């Protein structure tokens, strides 16, 4: 079949790779000049899956709202009266209830476990080197923060993910560069979780895909999609292109492309921040990845640089940097590794990540048999990209996926509309 993939982020590129493996003639359409230019570019590089912190977690709404008026907080708001934003928040608050959280986590873990296996296989088979390292530490500043993370700890136990709760002293032995004054109660150590360079990984998978015949068309923005009997056509920069099937993997833009053909999903573009700065004192820089659970900012060492990411901004679609997000990231870095680098002169970046209130991505067919979706991975796409790509490729090919797709498809919304 001739299959078009819209979007050259980690999700689109992995999907294209597995589609080509299945024998399809695949073309990727990407509006920028290369792969991994949007959310996959800003990615902090946590490959998860156990260390990724879902936004839809019990206790998170009250914690976020209580910090909202402080100079530093995990979320900043730019627009106060945007109806789409408030609709999304209302749905997200419901998904933070314990029962919904457990339900969503079951689907996420199934997909993440499948993905981790595929990712390991891909990296070993093709000897990919994208600066992978193991070990992630989640820091709890207070006993209350640790208490709020109980549902996560229970899930890790339930799914057999190796993890260890460390007292502050033991955490310091594992990560000796932590500042003496760093304010924390305990740390969760996840030894098997990995960190790596996401854009580098995407470029390597792109090469593997090209070797299997995938064509990449860059600087090509898809304007609209028109499903037809037995095929689908779409408009790219004034041209009309006909294919047998299309996979929409356009990140935060996926909902905008699908809405005109009557496919609704509660996807909201949340702006997420990252920063990169040169290490000045190597002995005082993190050895691996550290995630501040209170401010939802993570730090890691990548070569001779420190990367920071986190902080969500809602209600803005511009590339302007929000002052609160910057001061939150600088505060977190200063609290944990104050003398490793000068964070005030870091290169700050922000970009949209397409978030669903429940945090579980949407994979597979739409109501049109030849239009498929692979979107809504929110803050954890990298942990799920290979699994999502293979699962969608299997569905496009008419094959039974290797894992149960229940809860991962649009069917979970029934006939409801989100327009
Ligand atoms: C700052 C930050 C830190 C993060 N940290 C982590 C992390 O540590 N671990 C993790 O797992 N996840 C993390 N995430 C989330 C993760 O990066 C995203 O979930 C993931 O990159 C989404 O991949 P994607 O391919 O769906 O989207 P994107 O990478 O955004 O790719 C979508 C692509 O589609 C293209 N596109 C959109 N519309 C069109 C169109 N009409 N025509 C043509 N092309 C189009 C865009 O240009 C873009 O290149 C982070 C996200 C951000 C922003």
C-alpha cells in the first residue's frame, strides 16, 4: 500500500519505520526541514517508562493550584479565559481520580512495556548509539510529596518495575554531586530506566527507515485531509496527493487536521520548556537524571552540557518564553546542582506537546478505514514511540497487533464529540 505519515517527530518516524518493515511504500511529510524539530526536539531525554510522571495523577490538581501564585510553579497560565483550556482542565481533573489513574496506568504500562522491548531490540540489532545511560532518580522534597506519589509506587510494584525508595543519605551516595543544602525528604531510584538523546535517536531511525525505502518530504505542510472511497487524498502546499492510507502523527497539530473530517479528540497543546547549558564544574554536575517531583522539572547530563526540561504553560501558542517557567527551571537547577553551570545564561526553548486529559495516547483507525492516528503521547512519547509505531503499522496492514489495543484507540470515547 502507499501510506503517508504526517509528522516527522519520534512518533511519525517510528511509525514510518515499522510500516516500511511491513512492506509498504511510505512517505513522511514534515513541515520543517528535518525530523525531530518540535516536541521531540525539546524532549528531556528520559526514555522511561517507570520514571515518567503522568500529569493525570491523584493530588496533582490541588498541588498545582496551591502553587499557582508563587513566583515558581510547575504550571504557568497565559490566557485565563480560553474556553478550550478550561474544558481540557475540567476533564483532566476527573482523570486525576484514583480509579481513573489506575485504569489509565494499566493501558500505559502495557504499551510502555511493549515499547521498551522493541526499543531494546532496535538499538541492539542496529547498534544504535544515542548516548544512552541508565538510572533515574525522582526527588521528593517533603514527606507530603512522597505521600502523594504512593499511587505511582504501588503501580511500579504491581507492574514489577525495579525501584528503590532511598533515604536522603543513600541518595547522596548514588548522586554525590547533589548540593549539601538540597532540600529533600527521600528519593525514588529507578535503575533500569534510561536517558538518551531523543533527536539523535530519531535521526538514526530516520536513516534506518530510508534504508528500507521510506521517502521524507521536508518543508511540506499538510493543509487538509479528504478520505475517499478506497483511498485518501490530502493537500500539501497547494498540491493534491492520493494514497491508500494516511497516519496522522502530527503531534499537537493532529486534532486540527482531523477536526474538519469529523474526528474529534480532546487534545490540547501545552507548551513545555527545556534548557541547555555548558557544564562549568564537571564534578558538581549530575551523573544521571534527576526529576524534581514538586516542580516537575528534570535535569540530566548530556555530553558536556546539562539539559533541563519541564514546566508547562497553558493558553499560549506563541514561542515567547514565560518568565515564571524560566525562574522555576533556574530555581530547581540551583537547588540541586548550584555550582555545576550558570543556568541564567542557558539556551531556553519551548514547544507544544499534544496532551490528552487522561495521558494515554490515541492509536489506530478513525471512523474512516484509511485514516489512522498516532498522537496524544503528551509528556511520555519516547517511552511509547516504538510500540505505538509498530501497533499502528500492524493495524494499517490489517494484522492483529502484538498487544491488546483496548483503551488505546478512539473507541474509548464512544460517539462523543470534542469539537
Ligand atoms: C520540553 C519537553 C520535554 C519532554 N521530555 C520528555 C521526556 O523526557 N521523555 C518523554 O518520553 N517525553 C518527553 N516529552 C514529550 C515528548 O517529547 C513528546 O511526547 C513527543 O516528542 C511527541 O512526539 P510526536 O512525534 O508525537 O510529536 P512532535 O515531536 O511534536 O512531532 C510532530 C511533527 O509533526 C509535524 N507537523 C505537525 N503538523 C504538520 C502538518 N500539518 N504537516 C506536516 N507536518 C506537521 C511537526 O512539525 C512535528 O515535527 C517532552 C516534551 C517537551 C516539549
